[in-house]
């Protein structure tokens, strides 16, 4: 089976990669959410 990536899939993977990089850097949505939960408790 040969995996063929068309333009839509490439763009989707690119967006996912950007989101993952932002999350890992500590400025993403989930990082902010965990900080908020940590500050409340």
C-alpha cells in the first residue's frame, strides 16, 4: 500500500504540526487550561 498525500492532507498535517509545536512550547490552549486549573486549586 502506497500512502499518497494530496494537498489537503499535507495542509492538515502542517496545521497539526504547528499546533503540537505551540502546545509543547507552553503557550497553547491546553497549557493555559492546566495553568488555570493549577492556580484555582
